[in-house]
C-alpha cells in the first residue's frame, strides 16, 4: 500500500505558477489559482475564450506555443492540463528535475502534488483527497459537506480572525481557550451572524470573552418549515439547524424521514395539532419553546409545510419576542406548492388560471368564513388547507354562489409521500368520491380548471382515482353523525 499524501495548504499569493494547457480543464484550474492570488502563466498554442480574455486584461500571462522547460523558470507549482499524455509526462519530468511540485490532471502516478476537492467558507477551507485512488468519492464527500457546512462559517471565521489577538491575550491558557470556543460555537453567535447581525454577534462574543466558563443564559429558537413530508424537500438551512438542535418540537405531520435527519442526541418532542382530533394547545407549545430557550438550549420548532402559511408561526414569534428570545425563521415548501407539483397540477396556467388563492377551511375558532361570491369567480385556483372534514359544505357553498358544478377539483392526500393518493373529480362529485375512498388528513383541496391536469400530468405514485361514470349522478351520502 502506498504511503498517504502529506496535506498542505500552500500560500501562492504573488508567486509564479505555470499551467500547461489552454482548454476547459486548464481554465478551471486557472480560476482556482486566481482565487489564491497566484501570478499565473498559461503555456498553450491556443486558449479558451475566457482564458484569452483574462490574458488580454493582463490577469494572466500567455506563453504561446508548445511546452518548453524554460517555462518552469522561477515557478513554485506547475499544473499539466493538456489532452496529450506525452506532453503531460514531459511537464512532470521537467518539474521533477527542478524539484518543482507538479500536478498532472487525472494522472496520480505522474503527480508529485494533488489538488484536493475543496469546501470553502471565507478563509475556512476543508480539503478532501483520496490520494488519487477514488476522485469521485472525494467529490461525493465534498457535496455532502457543502450541504452541511453553513455559509455563516465564513463571516464567523473572519470575525474570529479579527479578534484573535484579543482572544489569545485574554485567554493564554489553551484549555480555557478551548472551553471558550466550545461555548461560543454552541451559543447565539453563529445564529446572529446567519441572521446578518454582525454587530450583535461581535457584542455577544466579547461578552462571552469576559466570562468564558458561563453558559449563555438564553438559547435561541428556529422556526423551520419541514415541507410536506419528502425529506428531499427540506432546505439546506433547515438540515443544518436540525443538526445543531438540542431540542426539536415537531408537528404531527413532520415525516419520520425528516426527523431521521436530526442530531442523534437531540430531544424530540411531538407537539401535534389536529383540527378534528386531540391536540396540544398553542399556549403549551409556546411554553415549551420558552422553557427550553430560557434554559440556554438551541430549539428547533419544526413545522410541517411552512411556518408562515397556516402554521401559526406568527403567534409563536410573538411569544418569543415578548420574552426577548432570539429567533430565526427558515421557510419550508408549503403544502399547496408541493402537493400541486407532486400531483402534476400547475397551480397557475396562463390558459386556465391568472390568480391563486391559499385558503384554510379551519380557522382559530372552527370552520372558516369566506367571501363565497368572490371565491366562486372563474379563472382562479383555490388551494384549500385542512379541507377534508368540511369538503361537502365548501363545495356546496361555491356552487351555490356561482361556481360551475363541473369545475375540476382534486384532493391530494399525503402529498409527496410514498402513500400519496390523488382523487380527481369535479366540484359536485368530489365529496362523494372522497368519502368512498376514506380520504383523511393531511390532504389539500385544489379547485379550478388546472386540477384537471392531474389526469394527464401525474408523475408521482399511482394514477389519480376517478369517479365511476355510473355513480356521478348519485346524490351525496349524508355526513356521518
């Protein structure tokens, strides 16, 4: 087994570097070297348009022609990025004779140095190398880290760089300094930076610096939209916060697949609410958020869909604000968007709908009241949350106030999940079909001409369930007591 590579981060700022080759790969390598501030020389008979433009602007120096060993004069590093194996071998051989590190693209045997896959957040860099054995594995790990490392790490690193002399002077003992950084990174400073509050983050850091052993008196809360159920629809910011949370207060509708992405030692508490079943009172949920945040913990309030679309997110922020708890809001893909997409229903379509209404059939004190005549106008799409229990009444009200009984309508049950079902019918026949198939919450109702596209554009799960033509004229069954 060959010896492992020795990792280094090279300071190439202002130092001459040679790239042999003028194609797309050479351009990619040159772009990275420019970011490092190197003085770049490009040796090649011809250049890509971008490289040619950089040369014309004086950003790089073009050495025109075939490779010559003299090109290596004074350089610190050379990259061979041509399509010709013999040229790349000649570059590597000439570099070795001069004891200059050489990187030959896609040829580990000829390379005396390799360029790792990188994840960069400001001055913070994570380099990944497989020693040339499996470049695709290194690339895969880089993609994983790109999703897990928050963008706020860059500004945080710059802040720590600026305050490093002060931190070192006040905390000369390495063990004490390590405890300080542990407290810092588990506290509010990263969240303040993420929210764009650099001044507040600096003040908090300086406060901690004066008392490095103290745990922050207050934690913080993130309202995170979990989306409709498919874990792949969770945002990167939401994923990062789930991996930082001490406590997760989650809705009943948050899928197990999303919860499985959370930090393994986080305390998960279900705070489910259900319109027609047992629910935790909103005041109790607010109290739980406050209790854990006041204990200095990082809390994620994980809500199905989006916290600000019929998710009571505003009420919860008011409770946090009243107790001076720091918070942030991470949007989620709301049910209307996700269910429509997974059912093949475009919520707007220039031939069918010029507006979209997001409605709820269940308000704070029971069934919602609406301006029915306004909702009955054609040319609009209605996306109705929590509409299963009152479906028959909702449909009847629209028809009574002028919406055509034959208007296409669809129910999407468990949208985006493996058990998704789509019930496609018309406004007058949908309630009976929903009862026939025992549709249950969570389900989104879509009313409007666009709903007919579920029959032709569906792509996820089983085809929509349609009414039996023989049953279409039967009266709606009476509601169960």
